[in-house]
C-alpha cells in the first residue's frame, strides 16, 4: 500500500464522494491541494475564501452532487464564515477542508475555529494521524445525512506527516425509517374530500425527486399546484398557479387563499412563501409532509414526517379505486383557476424608460427573457432585484434557479455561486448570473474566477448606483441616503479588462450587443452593465415593508 500523508488520506476519502474542490491555497491546505490534484480532483481557484464555500454550495444546488471548499487556517477560515453560515441555514451539504492550529497548542495568531463553527451551527471534525480517513468519512456522512455544512480540520503539524493505515468500512447504505401509513391514511382522506385542493411543493420535494408523484396526485385530485421559488416549475402542468409568495401574481395568490385543503410537500412555509401570513385562507386545512421531525410552522394542522416521494406514492395507492363523488367539484375548481389566471393581470410590464431616464427593471427583465438562451441556469445574488428573474424569466427546472444567500439574508455571494454553478452545468446550458451593483462589488475579485470557469455565461448587473433595498426601506423614511448610494461603476470596463465581453445597457435597444454575442455562439462570458432606476420598488419588498410596519405597530401598541 502506498503511504499517504494525513492530508492525502483526507483527499483520498473525499475522492470517493466528490470530484470538485473550490478554494484559495495557503499554508494550512497546500498539502491537501497537492494530494487532491494527484488524485484527479478538479480544483477551481477562487480569489476570496468566502467564494470557496459559496461555489461548493451552488455546485450542489445545481447538480445535486457534493463538492468541497478549502481554505487555509485563521484569516482564510474566517473569510469563509458568511458562506458557511448560509449553507448551514439553507441545509446544503458542503464540506470545508481547512488548516487548523497545531496539536502542540495554539500559536499567537490562531483562533478557536471549532468554537466559531459551532456558533454558526456547523460541526468540526478534526483529523488525527491514526484516524484521518475514518474521521473524514464520518464528516461527509454527517453532512449528507443532516443536510448541512461540516468542517474537516487538519492540524498544521500533521498535514505533511505520514498517516496510519486504516481499514475503512464501506459507506453505510441509506436508511428508510418512515413508517407513517397511519398518518398518510388521514392525509388521503382529507385530500379525497377536498373541493378546492392545493398542492404546494418546496425544495424538499425537488430534492426527493417527488415531482412525478405529486403531479400525478394533483391530476388524481383535480388539485391546483404551486411551488416555492426553490421549487419553481416542479409541478408545472394542468392547474399550475406559479410561485407562491411575493414573486407570484395577485390572481394566483387569491386562488391559493381559496383552497380548502392544502398539501405542503417539502416546504418550510417561510414568511415569504406565506406572504407574511396572508397567502392561505383562515379556514383552510394545512397538511405538511416533510423530512423534518416536526411541523415547521404553526399554521400546519396535520403533519407527517416522511420522504415526500415515498409518501406521495403511498397516498396515490390509497386513492386507487372508483373516483370520489367529490372529484367533480375539484375538477370544476381547476377549470375556474385556469379561467381566472387567463383573465387576471400578470406582472406589471414596466415602462421602456423611467422618469429619471434610466431603465425600468421590469421591462428590462421581460426583454432579457426574450434575448437570453432558452437553455439557462440562473444564479442570483441577494438584493432588491432578486425577484425579477423568477417573476419575468422562464426558468425551466428547480435546479435552474440557484439563490445562495437568501437563507442568511446576505448579498455578495453571487459571483462565487456562479463559479460553482458553472462547474456543475452540463448539456450546453448557459449560466446566467443576476446581481445588484452592491453585491457585485463585494465579490468583484471572483469575476476573474467566473471568466476562467464558465463555458457560456451571461452576467446581468442591475446597476442602480445604490443599495436598492435600503433606499426603499429607509430612504423612504427620511433617513440619510449617503451610505446607501454607490458611485456609478463602469462594470463593463472592468469586465473587458478581465477578459469578458461586455456592454453598458442604457436602453432596451442596447441589448442588441448581447444578442450579437449569443448569435455568435455564446462562448465565454458576457457582462451586461444595466443602468436601472432606483425608483421602482419590487412588490415583494413592499409586502415585507408592510409586514415590518405592522409588527412594529403591534409591539408599540
């Protein structure tokens, strides 16, 4: 058996789980990266350590496959913390391989990395010479089983030492433990008796591969369907209402509010999905099926902890047999929904030009939907603009909308996420990154990483020379706008300097430059620096602001 270093053993075990590593090289991980390359793992260099974890996170969201990020100890590690917190809160399996203090004791510049990780909710697995392989396997299995981020720490004085030989057991087989037929029987009875059923799917349903079963169940019941933003188009078909929450239309929300029985499949029912408590009617019966161990929202009346795909299949078998006499009213409900959706107003089309002479982000988004390649995977940074893509763009599959940062309410991870998604995108799809100017500036160093990683990428910058969400939330209250403003940056010039093609988009006709690039083959990276107005407030932000005011009034009153 060829001897391996401790770092080499870590890389060896990881190579049985993943193929891609993202990171920045430093003293603490140089031996790991050397071993990873010798084992054939693909390393994508990023330029800021926070991008290492965000890229690995987006890689998983796009492909469903595990990836690792890697940093050195100390400042490299602490630079990655925002992205690590996002992965924990979004329940994304990801592995951070990092250096750590020597086993002989902390140096003056070391910090307690395990305690920091624990504060974020991430477990740390520190390897030893004797158990480097088994501890690495334990860490990865924990990440996959718990759907969370983990840290694999390699003490600095062990990184290049020879690891002990280990007989590693085979990876454990997945276990199915949900014995829930009794609870599902009650669910089946409630659904069979519904006159206006709604099936609302979330990311958990997508990850479980439950789309076919839920669509069949909807057809069997005559139910209308909807999805959260992270399950966009999972249940597209007859009776599909679109996105639940602030990105959806008012007509669709009105129909959801009239449902008498709501099956929530793999969705947590966040405040955004529920339109801050206004989405579902007060008399509707809410059923939740989820991998969680208990209901995730007090609105849930009946809860079943189960794999969503398996549970939907069992419910279908329970509903086998003659159609219920109540099936006809449910079919009428679907027909009414189709009619009202066809007649109801869609999203505001926007104006070709705002009063200040800049682009209206709504009309820009609609125009981009026509111009961008149909086969697209969309990555979004956080910020005021983030609703325009799910509202106005055709996004074919749930995995084609990657929103890293929304769980932790952060901006600045968009470029890093695009790097990971670019490595995961296959079958000739074009990666499309949507970002605001504030978040783009935070991650600007990794524009170079994206240009190097992407085969075909379009970057859309909603450039309003401001932190738009803050302008609307606080500038509108009379607070000083000076800290909310950003000097207008020529992102197009920066992009060209780094090797991308680019254009400043001041009018819809300027999109012809992007069209020409796409017609020429859409190879490489194109940056569209879109100069939008800060005067248009997104409807989802208006809802959030109204809910915040109501909450403050309730506390004050």
